[in-house]
């Protein structure tokens, strides 16, 4: 891109309709993504939506009721009480500031449309996200555009930076879910815009705007408190009287709202997530330990600080590897001193423009290093922000990174600008990959994992000894258990002595379709060595009709496959007891998948998923048999069996 010549008459301005059209198109892309994205994508946004529902529908901060729904359940919650002698309640671990704002919008939406958040989840969440995220996103880009025009940025650089902010930033994917990061970015942009106006063409009201949005950014992202400090120092330096008169009262409004709502929700000025590692996170509720008592996979990461830093910058969650357009930002602090604005005039002198940009880039650099250093010091939380597309806790700094591209973009020529376009296209590819599902790993994470270069999955401890059967452990004479199916069939097993005096499992009762197949007294119909492999059943020629039906039922229970491969472990899982709501059964998940030729169905895949429980008779609580076609992957048969009493 040719280096622009200084202008004094404002003719360096490009037609506003070009930039407006670009902003409109990017807003439309985001809006379509919001309308297409699935609701309640992650524990993070479910935690906030649960608070919104509870506030409006039940007038309470507690999310106990909504959290019982599997669709709404979240791990981002704490358990506590308002008084020691009162019962426990669950609350979102997120600060209530954003949830209260959204709850107000939800109440208004429900009053107008009648749609409820629980029954019409997709419709309501999408309506609210268009208001909460899409509209502010558009205003954010407009404010960024106006700030760059005031700084004297050339048209081509303005268009490039707008495209980078709209489609080359990891902020964009999060616009399709309820989170604190996107409003933090919007607030930061508006605060930066006010700071630029104060440095170039100060107006009294900009002191209030700066204070309000700097404080809003802090309320959305607590590490952004450094932005509040920096903006206050700037305001005091420019005019102490205007700071006290306008900046301080405006900043006090969101801060007061933050602390009041937090006190109402928690009974303290300290947010719930500041209690991480205490009994509010580490508890056993109705026999089930909290997720944070034994976190798994990425949440249990124990990498070194050096490795973590690498992946934060250049690895699977890397700011520069996922959005390489930010490589242009690295040169900003170095080139700011030699940057020449394009519209030097008496109203906007180049010295003021250059000084404003240098101030912003210096502040942005310092805050970026402080924020990254802060999270590097939190070694117990090396999870990269969880299962998400990128470093979401640094996104509020994006406005400083976008403006840091200005000095280089106004100096590079055609070849260099083409390289910048290439970096922007790669960044846009990352954004489009995740635009509807930000709560999943990035494409780079997926590629590295598929090639075995990274693995954050918690290792599954093999069974010792290996488990070859649905029934686990040693059987004792007299042990009995009944199992019922999802189709209503029932089978009862009992351990008896065979003719040689050895313990042997027998079917002692069976009912198929509500009709009994065996009289209770007839105990010796189908002894077998292990489920799925009858060991001493009579030959087909001597089987009675009831015995044939029973043989078919047993094979329907355990599958037809004869496999000596052990069941693969899947990790522990707790299931609430049906008989005692205060307790839960700890089970060990396992699965086995076998490719086989079925006599009637042809080539099929038979999969058995088991939940072992050594505290129950026969060592199993539940299992599911699924038969799918090997050619079409259609499910041909699926049936779940579980212990009758558990």
C-alpha cells in the first residue's frame, strides 16, 4: 500500500458508505450465526442463563430448580447457604452483574412476546443475544471507525482494521453465546474512543463516558481493573476538576451496581469464584462429589509454565497462531513514534494524534503483559479458559491490539499489505470455524490432538483384572438380582450350585412382554459361564418353546457377539439412588464394540455400554446394547437394562 501524503483539507477521508457497508455485512454475519447457533452450549453460559431464569421466574438467586434439568445443569456453580442453620443451595459461580442486566431484558421480552426461557429456549436466547451481542457489536465497530478517523488513519488501513476486528478476532465467535467477554470488549472500545477524544479534541462529557465504560469493562472482566486505574490517571492528568465532577460519578454507577448485586447474591462483596478451592466448590451433594473435587481433562492440566505460555501465544490456544493478523500489532509500539497521521489540521494536529496513539499503545502493551503474567501465575488453573476456542480472558484487550496495527499498515507497501491480507484470511478462517460453537476446541487444537501431538484427556485406569463380562466380580451362592429392560421385560438371576458343587448363575424367572416364560420353581433352565456365551444350554433340537424364547431373551440382553476382548474403561460416574435421594451409586463406565455377522441383520456393529457397580449384586447397575448397521450406521436395535433395585 503506497504511503499516504499528509492532507490538511480532510480529503483523505473515504466515503462513509464503504465502511458502513462493511460494518453492516459483518453485523449480518454475526446475527445469522446467532440465529443458527445452538442454545445453552456450555456450562459457562448455562450458568448465567440459569440465574436469569431463576431471577425472573422464581425471584431467587438460587439455581437449584433449573439445575435439576439435564439440559440446564452446569458445573460452573457453587453450593452454599445464607445462614449456617439453613439448607444448602446452588448458585452460579459467575458474578451476577451481567445476569441481572439480561434478566431485565428477559422480563421485558416475556411481557411483550409471552415466550418463556425454559419452554422456548432457542427463540428467547436468540432474541436476547441479538440485543445483548449483535447490536453492541455493530456500535462497537462504528465507534472504532470513528476513533480511527479522528486519529487520522488512512482509508485502506481503517477498512483493514475494521475487518480484523469484525471477522479476524476471537471475540466474534463468543457473540453467539451469553458471556462476559464480548460486552467487556464493547465497553473497552467505547472507553478507548473516549480517551482518544479527550487527548485530541476534549469535551466535558467524554470524562463521564471514559469513567462509565472503563468501570463497565472492569465489572465484566475483573482483571480490567487496570484499565480503570489507567483511565483515571489519564483523566486526572488532563483535568482534575472535570475528573471529580464527571469521571468519578459516572464510574461509580456500574461499580456500585456490581457490588450491590454481588452482595445480594452472595452476602459478601467477594464474588463466588474468588472462593475457588474452598467448600463452596469442593463438596459432596446427595452422595455425588462436585466436578471441581476431581476435575478432568483440560481442567486437570499440569503443564509447566513455559509450555503453557507457548500454547497461549503460539500453540493450540495461541493468540498469534489462531489469529495471526495480530502479528501486525506487535510492531505498533515500535513504529508509533514514526507514524504520520493523514489528516493533520488545526482541529486535529498530528502531534496530538501521534501522542494519543502512543499513549494507547503504551497502556495496551503494559496491560497485556500484566494480564498474561497474572494468568501465568495461577498455576492451579492452567486450563486455557476451559474447552473453548481461545484465550477468552484476554479478549477485553482487543481494542488496543487493533489500534496497534495502525503504524505498520500506514507504512507498508503492496507486498507487505498483501501479506497482511493473507494473515487476515487465516484469522477469519479460525473465526468461521468456531462462529457458531465457541465452546469447543479450535481447529488447531483438533489437528494437534488428532496427530497425537497433544492430549489433555484424563487417562482411564484399566480394570484389574480385566472385565470380559457384563457381570463383574466373583459370585457367591445365594446371590440374586433382577433386571428390567426399557421394553418392560424382566429377568431374575440367582447363583446356585451346579452338580459339581460349583457356584453357577441360573435364570430363575423371566417375563417377556408381560408373559412369564418360566415358573418360579423351575431353576435350571439356562446356566451359563458368562453372559452372552451360554455354557451348557441344551441343543436346539431339545429346547421347548419357553426355552427358545428365554434363549432369545438372554441374547437380546447381552448381545450375540462372542468376544474375548475386555471392556474398555470410561471413568467413574455417579448415579443418584432411586431408593434414597441423599445417596448415590458410584459406577465405573465401560464399553465394548464388536463387528459381527448377525444371522438376520447381516454385518452389524454391536456395542455394549456398562455401568459397573461393585456395591450391587452381580456388580452391575445398568447396561445398554446397541446394534447398528455396519454399512449405513443406522440403529437397528437399542435396549437398556438396569437393576430392579438400586
